[in-house]
């Protein structure tokens, strides 16, 4: 596997050369508008994990909003993402004339530009390396925490990606994804999204249940898992009326202490329906717990988008 090459900062002077994935308030420039507005919700998005004083590996930094937010929280952040030189994990529909790859590369180039534009404005000290998530260099180092924000659904092999990333993590893995509509969050389910008839979607492979992602992490040595549900503001072009609250989940997995043999399953714990948590205890207790609390209908409602 290749050695890590930390990217040299780009001198990006023109905001027109940038594509911002997140809405951000940039010093000496003002607000730039992206597809998602996480402002004021960063802590929830990160599963309420305290990143202060931690070394964080952020996978898929995009235009850098979470990267710079974690720096302000006191973390030392290194980002890993695609550049225009790497191929996006697109669905290879048979017979499809793929004329959009050059456009996708240009989009990634402008996304990288947005990161470096904001990086300079925030006087960030974060470093970035570019490459495939399946081929993270061994010498990138070890980190206390990794974050993957809405990454796994876009990958052909989400488990392999998670395996590659968590090999560099000592303590905590944070995985955030869109909550699939209609899936029981306590079931370990993956739904294959590509449709041969419509040849859509192009860049989304899976609906992954939170319990499945939790099990991925337990297999990889993070037996203490919890799953938080939260809503985030989508303001992209497809949002009805220009804005909509989308149901997401964040799985937080913590490394096992030495000699630990692994974890059990997860149970849905009641409370505020918008911030329900799945914690690590036996799956055999799930049904009894839900019946006692009279909330058998809640998981499906929680997974609906607004």
C-alpha cells in the first residue's frame, strides 16, 4: 500500500471556483450555502462524543464544515477524501453511457477548492490526504476517533471501507447515515438501492439499518455501541420548499478493552422520540422492552423523512 502524501494547501481566491456541500459561516466572507445546514447541530451529528483533545480522522470531509467545527471543539483533525484524480464509486449499469464522470471530477475539484478556501479563512491546521477509502495508507497513523458522515451508503463495499478506516482508530468510531424509511432499526438489514430498469441511483448503493452498522462495528472490535436518531436540515435543490428535516442516525462504537471478547446486541431505549438510543445489550430483550413501553410503532415512524 502506498505511503501517505499530505496535500499541499491550495491558494483558492475565487468563491466561484468552489462548491460547498454544507452551509458555512466563513470568516471575512459571510455565509455560503450548501446542500446541508448542520450549524448548531454538529455535536448531535457526532453522536455527542467529546472530541476535545483527541486526534480525529475524518473520512469524507467535503467542504470541511465538520472538520473546522471539530477543530473549534478542541480536536486535532486529519481529513481523508477523494480528489479529482480518484474515481467515485459509481454504479456500473450495463449499457449505460457514462458521460458524467468528467462532470463528477469537476465537482470534486470544486469541492476540494471549497475546503481550501475555508481552510485559509478559518486559519485551520488540519491536514488532508486524498485517495480511495479502500486503500488508506498504512502510515497515515493512529487516531483516537474516526468519523464517517453520510459515506457508507455511497460505497460499493461499506464493510471493507469501515474495516480499512477503523484499523487506524484506538478508541471511538462515529458513523452517521440517513435512516432508511420503513426499516426496523433493530434489524440487521441492507437494501440494495440500484435499479436496473431506471438505472438510478447512480451514486447510492445501500440503505443500511443502524443495527447493521452497529454490528459492523462490533465485528471490527467496537463492542460498546449506541445509536442516536436525530434530524438534520437538508436545503438542497431537491428539498420541498427549499428545506426539509431529514431523519439520520449516528452509531457510536467504542473499542473493547484488552481481553474483551466482544459485544452483544442492541435494544431500543425510550425517551424523547427524536433522540432515541440503541444501547449494547442482548437482542433477546428487544421485544420485551418495546412491549413494556408500548412503543412498537415508534421505530418505523422515526425512520420516515419529513
